[in-house]
C-alpha cells in the first residue's frame, strides 16, 4: 500500500509542478468562485484555509472574499505533529513555517473552524484524500466535528485511492470542473 501511495504521490505531484502560474491562477479563481457559491460557505462563519504550497490550488482570493463578508478565517500553524487553527485578519500575519509554508507566527489566537478546506495530492470519487504522508490533516480532522472540503485541480481526482483505516474522507471535493459529495454526508 505504501508503495502504491508513493507512486501516485510522485506522478500527480510532478504533473502539478508542470502547471504554469497563469493556469494555477485561472483554475484557482474558478475553484474559489465555486466555493463561494456553496451553501456551507453561506451558512457558516468560521473557516480554516491553507497557504498554497508547490502549485496547490490557491485559496487566497477566497480569503479576501470571506474577510469582506465578515467571516472569520484561520490558517494552520504546525506545532509538533499537530495543526493548530489560528485566526488571522491579514495575510501579512503569515510567516515561513513548517517546510517553508506560510503560517501564523503565534498560536495565541486559536479558533475552532466550522469549515476546513483541505489540500491534497489526490482525491478519489469517495472523497478520500492522499496527502503528503505526514498525517497532519488526518490527525486534525479525526479530532473534531468539521465540514471538510477537499480542494484540488481536476487531474488530481482519481477513481479510487488506496485507503487505510486511519484515512479520513472529506465531505466535498471541489475542482475547477466538478464538485463531488460524499454519499454519507447529509447536508
């Protein structure tokens, strides 16, 4: 199973790294527009975003839109092997942290989000996620009740991922071309 996951991670990560800055910007904008029209975004007030890393979908336009709508936005701060959601008012509050990813400097302003946007290397049609292999999001998501939205480019969606007992599926997966809803999720 580990070998299957490693091969899939490598193949999709390499494809994502080939995207141009313009492609990332255009597709990310489409994804953010789709997200803003989701009922869960309209009905909730606190969100955990992520800062894009190695050509991930950029949710930075979503940050601006959520703040303008008066919503509360947090970013993950890595503390040991855990993610701590820290509320931010400006992207200027983010600094290079774990693996060089921008994150809040302090953990003093923590907030439990209602909706968590989750990056990944790949997602499948059952809303399972393949991450980088550190288990940060799996540990975080298993410790609370959140509405979870996987965010990716459409080529990152595969039919089936190799799944282990500790893998936590997301409720929705949003790409520039489609939105996939986990069947067990009643919203």
